[in-house]
């Protein structure tokens, strides 16, 4: 008799089917938007007691259909998701599983989901079920009912050993960085890679010397700096230059993971802003969708370029030419590709005001698996321009826009 599981539900295979040796894990899904092409992949991470894969060959996916110990077999890549049955199946011979393997994690990801602006909000009727491979009798099933938005990866469930018994748990946890989310979570860093990371931290600390020692640093969320427009009688037209910079960092992952993640791509961060003018006009300026603004007409805000590697010495820059016409501007940093979150890129934003004042803030409290950071806010209130550190993390543009009540209608965009 099939047991239906909810999120977090558990099932003891060893007790419910004590003689079971060969099981099959079926995964299925359907696409909401007809006519669009979605390539959704099922993958498996086989983990040791430390929660990491002991070898690349214990990662089973469409380019590695068999585990190193021969216990797992992948049915192959289904690029359409058509039909009502299993779209992809993982076959597990429990008797052959390496004794060092303590957990087998089943994940589903949207191939190139970030680049194509595809996510699990566009997927319906997703499920994972476990059944006897030989008799075909279904044992347990988990129908995914959770609502998702920007997530491009899903940890569906896992088999795990406890007290020498095999058990299954429904997980249903979403991530926003595709397969990279699980690579970061389940791969053990080597000592050499750790040393490289430490050296990059040293470079990061030294990079602070590039900034004016007299700059005002906003250290905590809510810290602010006020500019009094009344003191600008000699230069009534204030201009604000906003700069985003980050550390170029390429992935050290090789082998199978390098192939499926597209090689060692450098992080691509975007600087953008959502604005609201005094007259009520609202909008967004960012590389995504090629919305670079205007210097000579409303909103008098312009983005200079899209630096896709972080190699440009001066990063990405936004210039505000008429802050007196602006009610508020929220500056954000968005990870387009190359890293799952802000932990490794050490983003920093620098404000240079035409009256000679300089303000500096770091994105030093990153939130895992969130690629959108509302970094800072500028408000013009009466005769003052107020710069405030925000550093709040969101799943994407729309969620941030709703939080700050900009009332902007969002559609998928690309570079």
C-alpha cells in the first residue's frame, strides 16, 4: 500500500519492506507554460558521514549514469517532461551501496534556468515516488505542493541510513542557483582550494586601501549619512556617483562539475536601482533588459555599463544628475551568474558626491542562496539627501520591489 508523504515526512524502508533490495526512485513534473522549452534534470549526490560526496563519480546525472560502486543507475536525460508518468528514474541496488555512503540525495534542477529566466513557479504536478523495482509496487510518494518563485533547483528527498536501516525523507527545499547550489553544499573543498580562498580574503582586505581614507563608512544596516542641500549655494546642482565593485573569483571545481556548470565562469554582478520621482514616476535601471537610463531627461539617472566579469577596475557605475527631483532610489546588486550568493565576491558600494563627500559600505552579511541584495537607499527629504545602508537579501527583483512598495510590474528580461 502506497504511503503519501508531506514535506518533511519519513518512511522506513527496512521495516515496511524488510526484504527489499532493489528500489526505483521516480521523478516527474509538468510545465505550466505551453510552447516553452524546459530542460529539467534529475541528479543524485551520494554522501559520506561528513555530508559530502567522497568522489566525483558518486554524483549521478545525465553525463554520469552509473555510480562508482555500481549501486545507482540513471534512466537518462528527458528534455521535455511530456507525459503523466515518471520523467526520469533512478534505480538503486541497496546491497551494492558502498558502506561509506550514508545518504543519497535526489535533486531536480532546471538546466540554464537563470539564463532563460525559468524557475519552479512555472512547473506543476511535480512528484517523487519510491517503489519496488522488481515488483513495481509503489511504497511511498511525495507530491510537491509548496509554492516557489525564483528557485531553479529543488532538493526533493533523500534515502539515508539510521541504525543500519534505510529510510526515506521528503524534503521539498528550493534553491535559486541551479545545480551550483548543490555543488557548493555537497562537495568537500580541498586544502589547496581553502588556501586559495584565504589568499583572496587577503586581497580583499588590501583592496580597501583603494578608497579614500576619509570616506564615511556605513557599517550596520540602518546607518545613514545626511547631505545638507542648503550648504551647496556655490554648486546648487548636486551629482551623486554610485560604484559597485567585487572580487573576480573563478570556480576551482573541475572534472564532471566543471563540464556541467559551464567551466570556470567568473561571477557576473549587476548594479541597478529602483526609483521613485517626486512627480510619482517609478522605474528600474539595470543591465538586465538593457535599461540604462538617461542623463538629459527623466529620471536623470544613468548606468554606465555592464561589467560581466568584475575585471573592470572601476566596476559598474550609476550617476544621479538631479537628486532634487528624486523622492527615493534603492540601489541593488544582483548576481546574474557565476556564484550562488554574495559570500565569495565581497561586494562593496562607494558613493562619491560632487560636494567632495564620500560614503562607503560593504555587503558583509550575505544570505545563503539569495542572489538579490537591496544594498542602499537614497531619499531626498526637504533640503537633505539621506544615504542609508540596507543590505537586505531577496530571491529576486519582484520580491524586493514588493517589500519596498515600488509598485513596479515585472516581466522576464535578459541581456
